C-alpha cells in the first residue's frame, strides 16, 4: 500500500516539503520517515481540500486488551451516509488506508 499511496499522492500534485516526496529512500528509521510523510499528506488534504482524516483507538470489548484503531474521513462534499469508517490493527494502517481513500475521492472529482 505504501508505494501506491506515494504514487497516488504525486499524481494528485502533493509534494512533500519535508521529505522531498521520497518517503522510502532511506533505510535508517524508514518507518518514522514514512509516518511523517503521511502526516504531511494529511495536513495537505486538510488545508488544500478541506478533508479531515481522523484515527482513534477503541477496544474490542471491556475485558479485552486488544486495541482496534478506527479511521474516519470527514469531507463536506460527501453525503453523510458516505462517510467512511473502518477498523484496523495499527494506527499506521488506519491512516495509510484512509489517506489513500481520500486521494481516490479527489481523483474522482477532477
């Protein structure tokens, strides 16, 4: 998913000022660099397209320690019932998937 998200972001004219659009060019602490790149993309979506990606944590059940991460996309142009909500095993997976979904929506509009 990482490579697809980066390519889709480039096609939508997103340019990373901090990481120079090369989110996976360095082997040292690449997970951190990619997380920062995704946060920069999230900020770009918010500032330039009024799209909000939210990631929060929830537990499966009161007696279960397992964490489930929930992601949601808020976008004024979507009808309320079309807002996307889903659950994931990690916050990174949740953010990555929802950012990709947001870019797909933007592409349909253009």
